[in-house]
């Protein structure tokens, strides 16, 4: 019974962290911008995944539980503030008006399929390389995500949809590996 209560308490704490952080992410998305929030979120995810992995590998007792809980809670907070809301916001911004509904629905489907794949692969990975190992892999994937955002995601904060579409059209004309290496700057009309 005590284990069940502890599990419920941990779940309640993580859920509260997620809800509060999601609120902050949507409050800050137009203040800080999509790129900064995404890269900051992924950076936090790297740091806190590695803290939780270190807690799993190098600590014991109550201190271990505290380190793991702090690492995982701040990992969730980093995701919710930085990446969670930005992805959904961008889905409504990057597609031309004529196809926005269909394209956003398709992007949402891909997002949910990726979530399903992660849920299916996670236990297998955890059994193969341990939970700490999975967290280190997540940290590596987050680092790759930062590079991807830096290279391909222009800042769309404060821009009308038409200008955002123009940014991606300009990027498409230059090519994914052409240009200066940084995401294109906004086009003003």
C-alpha cells in the first residue's frame, strides 16, 4: 500500500510540474521567441536528463530518490516550457493558409505516432541499457535537436503567417545546407 501511495504522490508532483510549466511556456512563447524557448528547453532537458542518469548511477538511498526526482521533474519542466508548446504553435504557423488545416493535422498525426513509437521502444531500451542509459541517449537526441533548430528553424515570433511562410520559402530556395549556417532572418514586406 505504501508503494502505491508513493507512486500516486510522485505522479501528482510530476503532473503539477508539467501543468505549471506548460502554462509558463505559453506565457513566454511570444516574449522569448520559438527558437530561444526551444533551444533553452532542449538544453534544460540535456542537463536534467544527465542529472537523473547520474543519480541512478552514482547515488543511493534517499539522496538517490531526491536527485532522480529533481532531475526528472526539471526534465519535464524544460520540455513543457521549451519544446512542448513550441511544436504545437509552429504547426499552426508554418503551413500556407490553403493547406494549413490538413498539414497541421498531418503533423499532429506524425507527432502522436512518434509518441507511440517512443512508448513502445522505451521499455525495450530500458531493459537493454538501463534507465540511466536511456536518459543519456535522450540527452544526446536533445543535443541533435538543438543543432537542428539552430540550422533550420527561423524565429517566427511576432510575424504574420504570410511572412513566416516567406521565411520557409526563402530557406527552401537557398537549400537546407546553403547560406550562412544559421536559420534565415525574417523577411519584411
